[in-house]
């Protein structure tokens, strides 16, 4: 006898970087029609779930079961956590549930869902991706700053190893975005000395958002994980 259960593709749904309104209509529709929505958490303590994504989807008042997938940010067993999460998602897909996994920002851009996608493809599990707005795009818009134009190039650095690495890219006349900037300390001195226009963007789209282009504001600021910095590169307008 053949298996007659109708199954639906595993659906990655990008939910934008913080402001619940920065989601596509298509993404919201998938969430509303899901049977179960999984979100990433790095910690579950005393039944308290810490999740940036969960805070965003709470705003949609979904009448859908929302469940955490645990991914500690650090540690040696990362691959095992990806495998475990993938098996959890697959098990629900196989029993005919409409399964969504949400992803903060965009889902193919430094995202946990990217790893799930690789596992699903290797396993020939049907999967679809609904794209979203990455944090640096939302942050630049919030700061009303064009990122790059003309024939300038753009580079994104994540987890930079040193300020030298950033300086080298800036010297080649590119627009530069640095994500996961928290790994370096000494931003105040770096920004004070390089004399290049920048926008620092923290927790964009949330009630705690903070943006500045003045290095003095960073003198005593503790840089959190959800922070990035943008060095725009744009053409000057010639006066007519
Ligand atoms: N998928 C996300 C990126 C996740 S990697 C996206 O598309 O934007 C996590 C890094 O993204 C953080 O270290 C930070 O540099 C940046 N980031 C994510 N959300 C942010 C937010 N709301 N405000 C500022 N930076 C954010």
C-alpha cells in the first residue's frame, strides 16, 4: 500500500530584523496558514525562552502552535544541534503538517535556516524560502542613509578578526558593513581616528533601537550582539 499522506514543503520564513511590520505579505500568509511555527532560541532557562524571533512573531497573534528550536550560539556541538533541529522539522513535515521555521532578517544571510536548508537539500526534502529584509538594509533606511551608489562596490564583513581588516577594505573606496561587530573592542578609538562617515545601528526595529553617526556616543557604550556598523560610499552631487 502506498503512503497517502499529503505533505507540504518545509517553509523558511524570513521575518525582518525587529519591526514586526517589516515582513512580506507572503511571509505573513505562510505563518497564518501554518500548523506549526518553529523559532530559534539560544537559551531556555526555567521555562523562560530567550528569542529575538519570538518577540517579533508574538506581534502577529498567530493562532498557530509556536515551538522553540534550541541552538546555543557557541560550543562544539553545533552540527549536532542543526541535525537535531532538522530531524524535528522533518518529522512534522512527514506527518503532513504545514511547517514554517522563522528567521530573523533574511533567511539566506548569516542565518541558522541556511544550515537547515543544506540538510534538507542533501536529504531531498522539499523546501521553500520566503525572503526578508536584512538588518543592514533596515538600519540604513531607519538612518535615512544611502549605502552605496554609482560604480562603488560593497562588502559585508562578519565577525571581523581585527580593525586592520576593516581599514583595508575602507581604503579601497568601498561601502563596508560590519556585522557581529561585538567581537572587537575598541570601536570608539577606531572611529575617532579613521575619519570616515559611519552609521552605528543597534537593535533596529525594536523598542531598544539606537542609531548614531557620532563616535562620542560610543565612548562608554557596551556593544550588544544585535549591532552593526555601516560605512556608506556614495557619489557627490555636482551643484547645478
Ligand atoms: N539574518 C540576519 C543576520 C543574522 S547574523 C539578517 O538578515 O540581517 C546576526 C548579526 O546581524 C548581528 O550580530 C548584527 O550584526 C546583525 N543584526 C541582526 N539583527 C539586527 C538588528 N535588529 N539591529 C542591528 N543589527 C542586527
